[in-house]
């Protein structure tokens, strides 16, 4: 720790420079970040390495997995098709999901709320209201268990929703909602109404969302001692949530049934979110769920949408510049092809280590030859 500190600064005057001054001075702080630490730096270096490996990969490669990685990366880097398509593919999927209330053409009687939730979870990795993941079973790490927990909010923390209406963050978020919906074809009035409605709906969710699992707040908004419930019991706690259908669709080979055990960090949240879902009209529910889907895919669209996202990030996170395209594409690879990228990285490191060993053996052999007296 001492080499990272700057002893010339007084801790009471400038603690950040005192504690991390030399570390900060020796490192390049990317303008695409609002924070920078050793973990961020390591992730950045790994992405740079993956970028280098893909760039030096022969094209096309013989290895099937490596070929897919390179094609995926190259297609992401090629912006021509992205700029040409704009939002076309997104609109097509929105229509398949029963349309979006703010864009008109939506029929509340034809929209299938449960089926939409299933498709968002299984086909697009979007989880409104609840996050579903497989974790180690707290009763024994050798086993896994499905966990359902709050899915999160549009703003970084629930505390933002309690700020004054003229707060810069709240204004920026509402403008973000409005700009996206207008860019997709909503009228100005519809976009403004949609922005206000979604914000206030999320505020209702924020009121029942635990602060953080690391620093519990007062009961009942706390992360309880993790409870294991069967799907049948959860059905009684949260009858408005089609959890059985969602899990069966997500894990078709897992034999999901009423006796299946689920890890639930907050039964209070589960119960209250079920009440909110049952009490809100279907149009508002559609607006919120489709916003979850759209906001998760804006970064894959054309420049107009990426600029809207960056404007929001700059206002809320203080990020001066958007991600460089190469880093964005590597992060997408890591998200959607993690095992292929990991295998590529490991194989490259293994080859480099073997090459280094060969060089080392040659150097040792050469040194021995040079040190051996002639004629001996």
C-alpha cells in the first residue's frame, strides 16, 4: 500500500491524494470511466488483450469456436449495417411482443402479459421486476439453486427517486425516457406522459426495493436472512407473478415443479411487487416492461440512440466520452460468448508460456555452450 500513497499530502487536507496519489499519477484514467480502480484497470487490460488476440487471429480460422468469436467481433466493429438498420430490428421485435403502448398500435385486450414476460426472460435476457440466476446453495456449496431477487431500477440506486423533482439526475432520466420514445416514433405529448408515468411507477418499486445486500436498511426494506421456499409457497406469497411458467421456459430440462426449491433474499419485495402488478392497468404494465426491453438494447442501435445513452450517462455518471467501439465489442463478446472468449484467452496464454519456456531453454543452452572452455 505504501508505494501507492503520496506522503507529501496531509490526510486531513486531501485524503484521496494521500492514500492513492502515486497510484493515480502513474496510471492513465480513460475518459470513458466515471471511476477507476485496480479491478477496472484489470478488466480494461484483459479486454485490450482479447482485442489484440482477435486482431492477430487468421481469417477465417480453422477452429469453429474461434471463427465465431472473430466473426462476431468483426460484425460488431462494422458499423455500416448498424447505421443502415437504425431501429428496424428493434421495432420488429416490439411488434412481435405485442407492441408498445407509447408507440400506438397497442391493444390491451390482445397483449399477453405472461407470455411477454416469458419471452423477455428466455429470448432476450431481460428480467423486469425479478432477477433470476443460479447460485451456490447456502446449505452446501456443492449444489446449485435458483435465486430470485429484485431486478433493479432505471437509476443506479433507490435513493435517487426521493430527490427533489428539479434534481439534475431526475431531470436527466426523464429526458432520457422521453428522447428514446420520441426517437422511436412517439409523439411529444405521448413521450412526456410516458416519461412521467414510468418514473413514478419505478418510484413505487423503489419504495419496496431493499437498499443493498451489504448494508441492510430498516425492516421491512432489508435483505432478510436468505429464505428457501418452494415454488408452491411462492405462488401463495406472490400470486400475480407467473414464476412457474417463467422458470419452466428458462430451464426446460430442469423438471421445474411446485416442489422445486427457490432461494428468496426478500419475501417482502416478492409479495409487494405481486400486489403492484395486480393493481396496475395493463397499459402501464406494458409501457414499463417494454421500456426494460428497449433500454437494454439501445447500445446496439445506430448513432442517434447511442448518443442519447451517452448524454444520460454523462449527466448521471459524469462520463466525458462514450466507450470506444473496440471495447464495447469485446464486452459484448464477453457477455454473449463468455466460454469461447475464455478458452481463446487461456489457449493464447498457454501458447505464450510455452514459447517463453522454449526461449528460456535455448538461452540456457546457449549460455552453457559459451561458458564451456574450448578444447575441454
